[in-house]
C-alpha cells in the first residue's frame, strides 16, 4: 500500500490492470467437502487466490487452560505456504498470520453457536496455496463453508470481500498490484442475512464518501459470494444423500 507508483492502475477508460471495471470482483469458485479426513472443508478460488479450509470439532480443547466452561472456543490457524507467493514466504507463523488468524476467529464467533459446546474447541485451519491479495477475505469465506460442512450449528455463514482505492478511484476486490501500489485496502466481512459487519479493517487513506462507497461495493460482492457458498453446500448435501442411498 504505497500509493506512490508510476504504474497506471486504473486507465483513462476506468479499466484496471487485469481488465476489470472499478466495481467488478475477480472470478469466484467455492467447493465444499474437499478433504475426506477433516470434519468439514472447503476450497475457494478468488482470482489467483487458491485457499483450502479444514475444520475439526467441536473436540476436546487443547491447551486445556483455554477451555471456557460456558462455550466452545474457535481456534484458527491461517498459514501461507512457502510456495504461495512469488518470493518464497518464510515458513511458520509471523505477526501477519497471527493477526489474520485472530480476526478470522473473531469474525466466525459471531455466527457459530458456541454456547452449545462448552469446554470444547472448534479448530479452523486455513492454508493459502496461492496468494494474490485478499487472502484474509477468501480464507474467511472458505472457513465459513467448512464450518457449515462440518455440521456445526451456525446462525448464518460469513462472506468476505475487500474494496479499496487506486489512482483515486474506489475499486472492488483488489489484486496484488492494486494492494501493493494502491491508496487503500478495506477488507469487509458480513453476516449476509442481516448485513451485520463482523470484520472491517483499513490500510491507507480514503475520504468518508469513498469509504462509504467502498463498503457498499464490498457488501454487494459478499452477497454474490454468499449465493455461491450456499450453492456449494447444497451440492455437497446432495452428494452425501446420493452416497448414503447407494
Ligand atoms: N504477500 C506476500 N508475502 C507475504 C505476505 C503477503 O507476497 O509474506 C502478498 C500476498 O499476495 C497477499 C498480499 O501480499 O495476498 C496482500 O497481503 P495482505 O497482508 O494485505 O493480506 P491479504 O490481502 O492477503 O488479506
């Protein structure tokens, strides 16, 4: 997020580096139940991002001192594979992945009925296989589907998409160049049935009006993702029914 570059990110016709219009998101793809040994799983592609999420639980909580007698805790591990970016990413946790794990777990706590499973842990693993900006949103979108696939009671799923600003234009779903050289990046996650915001961050600067526009565009995109998330889960249940009847 430098905001300073000679690179044109939005040209005079309003076209972005990858050919998109200001309000266009990258192509989305969502699949549920992609891993056999996890209780729930999902695979998400958003543009060049490729992300797997796996869920285990509710199960015994380790470390035990984290147990909550009133509800389950959600433990999330967001991890970027060394091969997921063009410069090899140093393996293991870093400040960024610890932050992203925390905000994703907090966003999910708004929808999971944790009070049904006191003293347990619901473990969410997010593996970024290929990254091109927007991985926290794509990871959260995948994690929500994986939780539903695990059959964990939730009041709704969560959908996430970023918006931001580049070359003084408010744009939807920033890619890597726009994230690196643009002026602002605002990841947003909502509970689509109520439009309640469960994750909101901002890197860079925008006016109040630009910010309102960015939020509106991001929420619109979350609703489109929501339809795909529901479709993926429906497809998964149909497959399960077929497996059981054969
Ligand atoms: N990135 C990278 N190496 C890193 C961390 C990030 O190349 O160690 C890239 C990656 O493509 C990522 C993007 O920078 O998607 C933007 O990272 P940011 O921290 O803004 O999070 P994200 O947009 O992925 O949620």
